[in-house]
C-alpha cells in the first residue's frame, strides 16, 4: 500500500469513528488556536481584506481598535469614469484617514448601495452596469458589518459615505446601533464632514482650479483623486488620443500635475475627516 493510499485510509477511518460516536470531525485547518504565534512579520496595510487574521488580531492588541466602514457605489459616472468611481476614491481617502488617525484599520469598501429603483429602473439604474440595493437591504448590510466588527473587539466604528445616496442610511444605522449598544465598550459614529464635495470644489478653486460645469457626473476633484489610484479609471490614454483629456474646462494633462493635485485633495479631505472623527469620539485617539 502506497503512502497516499495509507493516508486516505487513515482519514476515512477517522471520519468513520467520529461519525459513529455522534461527533462531527474537527479540522485543525478550520479551527486554529486563536492564541497561536504569528509565524511571519506583519504586512504593512490598513485594509482588513489584505491582512491575515493574525495580523488583524495583533494590530488590535497593539491599539488599532478603530475601524472605518466606507460606502461607495456602482453607478453611471458620465462617459469617461469607471462605474466604481466612489470606490476608487475611497481606496485613497480611507487609507490616508486611517494612517493619520494611527489607530485605525479599514473594512472592505461597500460597493452595493441604493442607486435607484430596480424595476422599473430609475435614477442611475437607467444606465447599464449600475447595481442597486434597497434602502432596507443597505441598512441591514451595514448593521451586519458593524455588528461583526463589534464582535471582534473594535471599540470605535466610523461610518463614511462618499456618495450622496448613502448618507441617510448610514446616519440611521449609526443612530440605531448607538442606542442598542449604549453602555457597552463599542461606539459607532457617522461622520457627515467627510462627504463635502462642494467644500472640495471651493478648496480646489483656492488652489487655482476654476471649473465650469459641463453637465457630466464628473469633475476635476473626482478625476484627480481617481488618477492617484489608477489613471485607467478615467480613461486617460483613450481621451488623450481623442484630444479631450479635460473636464469642466480644466485640462487634466500633464497627468503628473493632476495626480499631485489629487494627492493634495486627498490629504485635505483626510485632515478634515480626522478632526471630525476625533471630535465625535471625544478627543484624539
């Protein structure tokens, strides 16, 4: 009998004995020791989805007990921007906010949000590629995400919305869970100061970026932030080939200059948001 066959027989006998005894077989792979030592150095990321459970555990033990829950969307954004516009922006802003806070990690960005009625379609749902959920589904999803993070021991759950249709639902969830969790160790806060695109437009104007609305679901602030993550999301190469690499009367070329302005815009938004978070939670972490 070869080694592989002997191993298979042992597994089969183990399963048979445990089943006969009325017990489900326990897999060590699915039940590792919660207190096991992390065998390798931690990866430097603030995003939960990029970390191992050991890295999250040790980060929390080291004091990273704030977690950001941000919502974006999958929606039409004019003829040039990818449907995941808000998600790309959040990839940059949430990392900047988490690193400025110093004690924060970032939950997976929520792309599924209310975008209009599904049948018959309304608002963004009139355009191919958009994905919408009902307001009730959105609130339930946020509630389950926040409750999961609470179970794992996060002490401050911060809700951020990058799209206008998300704000009311996030505010409601924060209020409902705050009441439910009153007196406990975990608090939840919706931060309205993050979603202030008029403020960003005014800040850009103070930096010399004067725009004239061309009627697209797009502007220089969005495009510049997205370009810091991936210029392909604003179709840079294709637009340059057609000679229309601009938005609202502002030339996006040279790309390096726009990316630099996008980084400054992200830092501006992150700084304001961190101040608002610290105020909401009662002081600096």
